[in-house]
C-alpha cells in the first residue's frame, strides 16, 4: 500500500459566479466547438461537464441521469463574456482571454464535502429602554430636578483597532429635568426621552448636527417611540430606500435611509404596533408631534473607506442606565444583536480578490492601478454560496503520493431561482451517486 504523506497545504480556491438566471447547459453538449473555437456556454451560465477522459461522455455535459459510473470525474464550468468568441477577448494585454471559469476536476471516488449557504441578512444591534407593554412594569419614572444619564459603549473590530479591548469608545448623554410639578408639564417622560434622544443624535455620524463644524462621529442613532403608533412613522410601514425622519434640528429634519436588512431588524426588534417619532426638544413634554413612551438605540455600520479590504462592518452597542433611572425596574434590553450576514456581494467580492483574483494574474502588482481581472461578483447582489471541498492525489512512486486539497466556490444570486433549482437537481444527483450530497 502506498504511503500518503500528510501536509498542511491550503486549498486552492476557484470561483464560478452565475448570472442571468439561466438554466444549466443542456445534456449532450460538448464544451468546445473544435472547428469554430466557440465555447458552448453563455456568459454567466453554469454547466456540469465530464472530466473523465476514459468515459464515453468526456468533455460533454453531465445531465441528471448520469452518475459516477459514466462520469467518474466532473468539472463545474461558468461561461464568460469571452465564451462566444475567445479570439476576440474583452481583456487587453497583459491579461489574457478567459473563455470560461472552471473548477478543478472533482473525482467521485475521493472524499467530497459540499455545503450550501443560503443568503442570511445582516442585523444591527438594537436596545430598547422603557415599558414596551410586553411587561406589567419597566417604564421610565419622571422626577423633578434630577439628572438622567445613559452610557453608550461600542464594540467591534474597528473599535478594538482604534482603541483597545479594555478601553473602548463610549459616550455619556445626560439631561437635568426641570421642576415638572411647578411647570405643570403634561408629559414629563416624553420630555426626558426627547432630551436624551436629541443628545445622542447630536453625537451620531448619521444625523447632521446643527453645528456643522462639530459633526458627530458615533455609530448610533436614538429613536423616540410611541407604543400605540400615534404620530411619526409606523414601524410596520418602514420601507427600504425610504427616508426615515428621526430628529428635528436647527437645520431641518434629519434621519437615515434604511436598507432592507435594517428595516427587517427594526421591525423584529422594536415593540409591535409602535411608531418612530421625529424627536423635537422644542415640543418635549407635550403631545405635539406624538408622545414618546420608549426610546431605542440602533447601532450603525462603520464607515468604509475608498479602498476597504476589511469585510466586517458591524458595531455592537451596549447601554447602561447611569443616573436618574431605577435600573432595577426600568426595562432595558438588547432586542437585536449584530450579525455580518452571509452571501453579501461585498464580502464575496473581497474573498475573490484575496484569492482567485490574485492567482489569475500573478505578475507585477506595482502599477497604479494594479493590473488584474475585474471581479465577477456584483457587490450590490446577494448570493447562495456552494462550497465544494475535495482533493486530488497523484502517485509519485511506489511509496509516495502527493495530496492536494481543493476548494470550489459556486455563487448563484438569490434572485436566480431557475439556476438554483437546476444546479441543486443536477449536481445533487451526481453527488448522490458518489455517496454524498449537498448539506444546507
């Protein structure tokens, strides 16, 4: 028996990125037209081709009826813009034509592990402070001439790098209440919430300050909530890409424009049936503009830079009731935690550039701009990610074999349901014949 030498090689990665919601290449098609040079696969289309040259279907598409008995080894291939005419490539010297992108041969007789990671939306941290109606107690109690303060601390990769794990960035917001009894303030809790929300937002990088020279930098916004949904913007009615007014300032109403993931986070984390008021300290303590019952703190993503190679963007926020509040009774809960998500185009684009993007053109990288192939990953899209771990093994002599781990990554946009269904069926059938399958 040959001796297999153990090694710690990193697997070589190859990417196949589908687009256009196309069905797989039909069965019986040969990869290359030898007379014209045309590759029989469309730009962004996937195909599963036999790589078993001892088979009667060598270089042909493997439809779902084939298995390892007549296609013991396969390659997953993706068409490119060069497929239709490789001799007239879109890539200029010193780059070279890429008629297709392909995996290494995947042998059904070796160990194969395939996982399918469906798109998972990212989440943001949300803290809610005050009675949410879900509890019999937990509300904020207003007291005359009292200092109310909240501590806001931040965690995340960028925070640890800019500060450190032990001495994190933090902000303290505070307000001192007037004599509500003498003034006859109708809604003293609203006054406290409006004041603390305004203090927080004046430090937020998302809310343009009334003092432009002193713009805030904190990755957080505060929300004033009305539990009955009276006034403001109903949480249930939030829409991606639609401006959400948060704070009335001396320079006008300011707010944020949430994406679909942030909308989903807010709708899951904020009290059901509530609305987000446009906080305004000039009407604090009255019912004008809606009465604030509860406040929420929403962590924002870190700001990216022009050339940003760091995938994590989420920041965690922790809230502490420092003074004025009875911390033993006032409800204060983290109702959503930060999550980077899975299958985001930006993450996968960075992964491609750090691996295959460097391997495709490995010559001088000193030019400006760096010469390389454009990334096939759409940074604005979301993807289902298939990861195939397998290996190649070559017998060098009687006693030694070389083992090479391989890793194939197939990306299919979540909107391309036709491609996902076709790939699951065809690839899944071949894997089943090889004694394995796709693990979701």
